């Protein structure tokens, strides 16, 4: 027997495309992802800020990502958001820890978050 690990968000995104099509599924997925990312940002920026800072310092990769975000600001958020290997929740958490303003994070996320949901919705449609 084999174990296959698939992130739950991927399964939900594929299912959204399968059930609702590319446009409706992609739109619902993108709007819900944006709302979830803003919530994660707010949580990371609130009482959990010190915990997030310790989390970032615990691994060299996260520390480097945090350093890039602090140095590059909005451009760093765009780079992380468009990277296919960086989870959205990690981008939101590191952005909050780097001191990115909520308005800046939400604006950049609203512009860049559409890529993944529509790609997965299209893949879901192809499974019909």
C-alpha cells in the first residue's frame, strides 16, 4: 500500500472546479482564499505576533523569507504570493511578522490570489 499526501485545499479547489466550472468555481475559491488569508494575517498580527516571530526564527528558510519581506516590502509579498511552493497561509503569517500593513497585504493578495484557484478549478473541470 502507498500513502499519497494531498493538501486539503487542493482537493477542495479541484472539487470546486469539478462541481461549479472554471469561472464560478475559481471565483468562489479566490474570494474565500482572500478572506482566509486576511484572517490569518490578522491573527498573526495580533496577540500571536511574538509566537509568529519565534516560529520564523526556528527555521532558516522562514527566517530568510522574513528577511526578504522586510527588505523588499510589497514586492516580496508579490514574489511569495506567486511562488507555487509557498503556502498562502505562510505568506500571510510572514507578511504580518515582517510588518507589512494590512491594506498593502490585502491589495496585493486581491491582485495575485487568482492564479492558483483558477488553475485548480480548470484541473477540476478536466476531471469531468
